[in-house]
C-alpha cells in the first residue's frame, strides 16, 4: 500500500518536472523574441540589450532553466536598470506586460476559478444525483425516458454555445462579476450564480446518467432486497440503503472531472467575464506574455496531477480490490 | 426501448448466417432509426461543405465580398433576407450571410476529420506496439501516454499556437493576415492531434495485452508469421470495434473543440469563414441581427448533436451490452 502510494507520487513528480522542462524549452528557447515585443516600436539596440539581460535572455539555456527552477524552489533576484528586486519562492518570474510577479497574478485568479467550479459542482451533483435516482426508481417509465432523453441531447450540445446563449438571453439572473468571498459573501454568490447554474445544469445531464446506471445496479443488489423484506419504507430503502452504495462510482467520476474542470473553466470565465485562470491565460496569449503563459500551464499541470493522485489514493483506500492492480 | 422478444428475433435473424462482427454491427446500425436520421443529417452537412462554392454561386454571392451599401451609418444591415441575399448580410462589413454560413461548415469538418484520422492512426499504432512489445518499450510508451493524458490540454492548446506562430511567421506585427490564418489552421490541427491520441492508445494497449495471449496469435507466431503481419493482419481486425467506436465519439468532440477555441480567439482567425468566428462576432448584435448569431449556433448544434447521437448508436451497435 505504502509502496503503491510512493510509486504514484514519484510518477506524479516526474510528470510535473517533464512538463516544466518541456514547456520552458517551448516558450523560452524557441526562436521567439520577447525582448523585441516588450521594447516595442521606439526601440534601440542599447535598450534591447538591457531588456535581454534583465530577463536573463542573454544567458545560456541551461542557466536560464536553472535560474527558473531555483526561483521556484528558493526565490531569485532580478536586476532592472541597477535596481535589485527580490522575488520570493515560489517565483515564476514577472509578467512582461503588467510588471507584477506571476505568482501574484495566479493567486488572484485561482480563487475565481475555484469558486466557479466548486459552486457549479454543488449544482450538478445535487440535480444529477436527484434526477438519476428518480429515473432509476421509475426505470422504463415516462419520467425516466424524458429525463434520459433530454440528458442525452443536453450533453451533446456544445457547452460554449449554451453559455453564450444563457449570457445573452437569460437576463433575469444577476449580473456576472467577481467579488471576493471574504469581503462580501452575498455579492460573491450573486455575481457567480449565472455561471454556477449554466455550468451546473449542463453537467447535471451527464451526472443524471452516471447516477441512474449506478443506482440501478445498487437497487438490484441483495442487501436492498433484504432491506425491503424487513419492511423498511421504500423511500428509506432507496435514499438510505441504495443511494449510499450507488454514490462511490459517482464520486470517483466527480474527482476526475473536477481536475479537468479546474483547467477547463475557460469558457465559463470568458463568457461570463470572470477573471480566473483561463482568462489570465487568454490575456497572456494575446499579449505574448510568456512568463504568465508558462505559469498558467504549470499551475494547470500541477492541479491535474495532484487531483489524479488524490483520486487514485482515496480510491485505493475506499476499495481494497483496486490495490491488487 | 425495444421489447425483449423483438430483440431476440432480431439477434436470431442476424446470427443465422456466418457474418463478421463488424457486418453484424452495421446491420444493426441500419435498423436503428436514430442512427439513420443522424447519419443523414451528417451527410447533409458534408454535402454543404463539399458544394459550398456551388451553393454560393447559386445564390450569386461570395463569402468575402463587402457590401457597404447595404449597411447603414451605425453598421446595421438595412436589408433582411432577400432573393439576392438569402439570409441577409453581416453587420458592419455587409458580407453575405448565406455564403459565409455554407463556407463556415468547411473548417469545422476539415479540422475535426483530420484530427480524428491522425489521432486514430497514432493511437492505434502506439497502442499496438506498446501492448505487443511489452518490456521497456511498453513501460516508456505507457509513461508517455499517462504524461500526455495528465497535461492541461486546453491551456496548452492556447499556449502552443502562440509559440508556433512566432516560429513560422516571425514577429506578430510583421505577418500578413493570410499567413497568420494559415499557420493558425495548421497549428490547431497539430495541437489537437498531439493531445488527442493518448486515450485511444491506452484503450488499444489494454485490448492487445489480452489478445496477444490467445491461441490464434500463438499459432501465427509458431508458424513464423513476421511480427508486422501479426500486428496488422491478425491483431488489427480484432480491434475494429474499439477503433470505430472511439472514432465516432471523437469526431463531434473535435468539432466542438475547434469551434470553442476559435470562439475564444485562439483557433482559426479571419478571413477564414468559420462558425466559431461568426458566433463570437455576432454576440454584440444578438438583438439587432438575431439571424447573424443563430445561423452558426444552429449549424454547430445540429451537426454536433446528430454526430453524438450517431456515436452513441455506433457504440450500442458494436457492443450490445451498453444498450439503454
């Protein structure tokens, strides 16, 4: 068991390190000229050389990536026109266009993305499990057919199209904007409600199908028959006994989904104008802001890898059969 | 849901003659009403894409010609759908909406089809090799598969074109619009292919691991059949079902990804007529010119829903256990 976890942790770290080196090579060592982009149109050779050296672009590639890694682990110093600026660990450099540390930009954007994704998750888990259970109870009936039929169609409509239409036409929902949770919880919730409902209700379609399948299986088990034969009310059989067993596979899918959504909330963020990681990546793309782009990609990889690791380990603890594999 | 006796009769009818599993699956697919309707819708869009120039000529318009005379001083079109412009014209530039719509179906289908073909080929080859070779080859390839699957691919899909663009066309401001749109087209296909093959490779590897222990493979090896022939003549025919199923599921998802990235401004760019570009431009005119927004929205929604339902039917046809 311990060996299994250790093996998974080592492989997770190797993935993150390779991502770091590969994306560094891609972004910083490709024949691009960020210094020229920053320098702009009124540029002369002296100014260009100064920008190059302040960005460390005049050093050999190995030293550049060494410096970047050192920055992440212990922090590093930047010298701009004789002024030394210290960047604390984990240091991912400075944004070319905003002049702020990348870590600070990421720290501002992350809560927005997490708020959207977690709020949406509450909505789709609630409705998905509810509809799935109702559907499984009335298997083959009108309600079941209606729920499953509409969930199949909703699931195949492109998500960004739904989000665009909701943002344009559903005007009853409060205006979308981000307020930090701690400063005003009410404003925080009302600014995010449109995004939560859109993300939640479209994803609920998929979760309705997962929970229905899982519920049908668990209602066919012996312990449910035993519970029924003891004369426990049908509602209690379904919601206490059946649902509890049916939830494990749903929670596993949820764990894997959550990681994907944290790095894929970009459409929700962009369409509802919420300044999360996705919007930060897009802005960095449009302004050719390599350190920010690199920071977003790295953060995304770490989130994905860590989430997958957690799901795997939790699953091994919950289900002893997996351990053999 | 079909009634049980009907299913049994159908299965009996199908299994009396010696048919290959693929032939049986296609026979099942032909009797599936949803599959036939969705397949026809898909075919309809393919025909539109192929005959886009002809359709535009029939209307007498081109997707790139400006009609400033049909747009008022505020950029709003002065005409609705007419005999000259079947769906009216675009706000601001006054380009013909029908011509742009029929041409707009092309990039979606071209990008999605090429990516599906490339990822399927790559996934099958890597999966076959990893599963069949075993040992260190398998260990390395499996690590690469896991690695690719654990990358945040949307973020990469945004970041990589930025780098490719600067490699192929140099500084951003020096490139012509046509050059940029061509590089964007190729880099979109490249990036999606780079991240798309791993899922299928993992699936195929698993199948091969169990198939290679079967008698017919052992027999072929004892007879001295060369490895490449064992791979492609013995193993591959047994992998048709997972390959066809995953391909039919992949196609609609790549159409969505193409349109989505294009909508975000990181996929295809003007002047390529594309539904994603149009949706993003039409958002600000949704009240004044609803047709401008709804044409591409309906186009992409109908195409993707039809393809997804077709994909579900294909899966059911190849694997009756998943029948709803």
